[in-house]
C-alpha cells in the first residue's frame, strides 16, 4: 500500500490479521469516504489516527500491538520489503522452467511435513477415541 494509498478498507485490516472486534474499534466513529465494490473505504489518515489512539491504550495485548505497529509501518510506506523480479531478464519459457523446478523442489520439501502432520493427526484421533 505504501504512502500512495489514500483509502483503507476492512480487507486491508483483515489482511494484517485483525479480529472483527479490533476492526470495529478502529473504524468506530469514522465516516466512510466512499464505497468501492461494496466495501467502505476510509481515509488512511483517519485510520492512522485511530491506530495510534489504539496503540496508546496500555491494555492492548502484545500480539495486537505488534499487528497495529506493523500496519502503521505499512500505512506509512516505511516497509523494508522491496519487490524484485529476479526472473525479469528471462524468456517466458525459461521463467516457466525455473518456476516449475522451484515448485517441484517445494513439493519434495512438503512431503515430510505432510507425513508428520498426518502422523500427529492420527495420534490425536487415537487419543480422542481412547477417552
């Protein structure tokens, strides 16, 4: 989103993992600037003020404080993430080949995790069944 974003929707807030309750608290008292595809859009400076007020509350849980701070960083355009297309100089065919190879590597890495997950689920099912 960065500093170029002028409006924020509930979807932006949900993307940062805020609960419905926190979202309601953040937009409470704010007037929607507009509606786009059925989503109310709020002016980012209003949301920023609301987030800062929420952060000032000493009773906010640590997990929510982290989410709020991350959202502020993102809203201010201060994120240290820089999008880079490492495949930009490759032909479309080569890009497909590189991506296909990467997918295959990830699938191989996923197998042990899926097996371990299945083993743990089976163990949990046995424990529940034995009660």
